[in-house]
C-alpha cells in the first residue's frame, strides 16, 4: 500500500473539520497509535508504516471521515491526567468535568487529628450517578484518600467500561445498574397508562431494595442535560456516535434528571451531606432554584474554565 503524506491525510478530514482541527486530529492519531512524531510525519508521511499498520491507518481514517470521534477511534481519552478506555456506547469524558471533580475534592479536606499528630483524611462515602466511563468515580476514588466510591448507571456497557477502567487504573469502586430516572419519577397524579405506572412502581421497589440502608456523604452527577432542540447545532461526531441516552433530555422537561436525583439525595444524604451537579449552562440557575425549593441549603454555582456557569453544589438540610 502506497504511503500518504501528512497533507494527504488531513485533507481527507476537510470540510468535516476545519483545517487546524483536521491537522491536529491526524497528528494525534499518528503519534498516539503509531508513535510517529510530527517531524517524521512531515518528512516521511506514512511510508514508515508496514503494510499491516497502513491498513490499520486506512480503517481509522475511514472512521474519522465518518465523523466518529477520535477518542472512539483510538479507544482512549485523557481525563485528569489519566488515560481512560472509551468505546461506542459510553459518553466521552469532557475536560470541563475535571472542574467538577476538583470542586468535590476541595470540599473533602483532611480532618484535624489530636494535637501533636498529623491531619488524617476522612473516609467519605461518595456516589456518582450516571458514571459513563467512570471518569468521575475513579478520579475521586484515586484523588481522595480513603474515599468509598459507588457508581450507578442504567447502561450495562457503561458499567463494564467503568469496571475495566477501575481495574486498569487501580481504583476500588462499587458499581450498580440502576435507572435513577425511572425509579424516582413521582407517580402521584400520573396521567400515563396503568401498565406504565405498574412498571415504574416495580422499578421504584427495585431501586429501594437495591439502595436500602445506603447512605452517602457526597452525591455527584453529570446527568443528561441537552434538549433535543439543541441537536441541530451539535457536531456530527457527537450527534451520530455518542449515546443519546447519556446526552439528551425531553425539551418539555430539561430538569428531569436533576429533580429525580435531588429526591434520591433527600433520602440517601445525611444532614449536611453534599450534592454536586454538572449542568447545561442554559439551565444552571434553574437547577439551583430547584434545589433551593427542594429544601437544600447553601446552594452555590461555579464556572467552568471558559467562564460558563456549569456547576451547582447544595447541602442537604434533613
């Protein structure tokens, strides 16, 4: 198979991507997957690859041309300085979510020990609802000394990837398959069919049994928060390939996950327990108002690194 130049490679990705992004994607692919630096790529193109690797590159470029995210093509994504395995069916970790992790860490400082001894860390019980790749749960488990971390997700694929990443990165976490939304939706004044209501009540019984007796000091979640009417403005590599159940909420009820998780937190957080959310910046203030109305106190918002108000923290009162 004849070798290709750097220019021939990145031009395959235009106009799907702008020129600068197309070049960056090719550089990342060649260096990460094949160990070819930019100087070598400029001088020799893909001629340094044997036939088997040329065919592998050809397939990976085909996937990129089909707008598949580079993280899925490589099977990995960087988060908080660690490489996480990702694959189709699991949401790709975003850099802004690192800010959420840092905020949680800042609120779990070491506790003072008796005079004359060094400070010792608490052993906070942390729950991550909607764990995806496990990036939040695993990061908190590894960064907060003694943390006891549990991760929920509705998706078996997400739990499988989370468990794989925890094992690879050396994190001790517990995973459970739970549909938090279906379980915590209120049934009072429900206008749906009897069959739907019976199904939901069954799920509520299941999650109650699954979580019975569980108490957490911190609950953190980056739930689905994109409205369907925002889809037209999204890049095809997200819209066509990332799991819609991890992205979208109904236009008529964009806070459905926040409401359900807040109700769950009232039961499973002790007084003084902390609830952290990542939000759609368009609805962050609405989430804050929801928590205030749900008898949480000290509701605080926080910006991401781009100045968008994206995060909310609240304290459970009862």
